[in-house]
């Protein structure tokens, strides 16, 4: 009986460890997702700035009126 109980304890410990590993993996994935989102935001900002630059470059020359 004692042997069986010990085996069960070990099984439980292993299960807990596996669960903890899974949780850590999920946290990592979430962090990576956030990083990707931030990168996308930065990309969008850069694109907008580029578009504005292009518009200014293509826009009609501003005539300064005295």
C-alpha cells in the first residue's frame, strides 16, 4: 500500500509541474503577442509619417504672400 501511495504522490507532483510549465508557456506567448502588437503600432506610425512626408513633397509649392 505504501508503495502505491508514494507512486500517486509522484504522479501528482509531475502533473503539477506540467501544469506550471504550460502556464509559463502561455505567459511567454502572451508577452510575444504584446510585442508583436507594439511592433505593428510602430509600423503604422511610421507609415503615417511617410505618407505625410510624401503629401508634403507632392503638394503644390506654397506661395508666400506678403
